[in-house]
C-alpha cells in the first residue's frame, strides 16, 4: 500500500473544475476541504498561497503538487484536481498545469510530509501514469491509478 492510499479520500477527486489562476484553484481547494473535511476554507487558501510564494510547486509535464501546513489538522489529507483548462503555474518546463495533487499536512509534520512529496514526485515522473491520468475523466479510475 502506498502512502497516497492513506491520505486521499475517493471523494476528493475533481475532474473538470474551470479555474483561470492559482488563486481560483486555491479557492476551489478551500471549498472542497471545507465541505468534505470541515477545514476552514481561509486556512486552506492561505496555507497553499503562502507555500506557493516560496516557489512554484509545479513539477512539469502539466503536473503540480501544491501543499501547505494547517495547525488544526491532525493527519495529512489530500485532493486531486484535473482542470478543464490548464493554468499558468511557473513549472520548470514552462508548461501550464492541469493535474494537481493538493496536499495538506499538520503544522508539525516532518518526515511523513517529505515521504509523501517524494512518492508523488516519483509517481508523476512515470510517463505511462501521467498519460493514463490525462486520458481519464472518471474520478473512480483516477483514484485507482493514484492508489494502485
């Protein structure tokens, strides 16, 4: 079992959100985490935006891993967004991003946070997995691909 299985609820996969910027993406993420996990929307938005100011979390190939720390969170949680239209994300390859794995961790998270980020970076460096994710608009199939 990979670490992603433990932190990605099946209901936290969204296909088709129509956002035009990082700010709108973070707003959508805040709404999702507020509705599904009762996390305060503003805390989610502020956490993701604060981390992004330190440097882009874009990986390249249309993928990014926005992440942040939340004081009131006791365990790591996440969501996966497949956007309707790619958005600029300052990725190293200069390409816009349409696939985002959003990770929230407790304020004191250390090794686990880094292990999850490492696992995600390794997963998204796999061309076959990226192509399968890009080809699917089915949240159940995407969940299966991410947690296999």
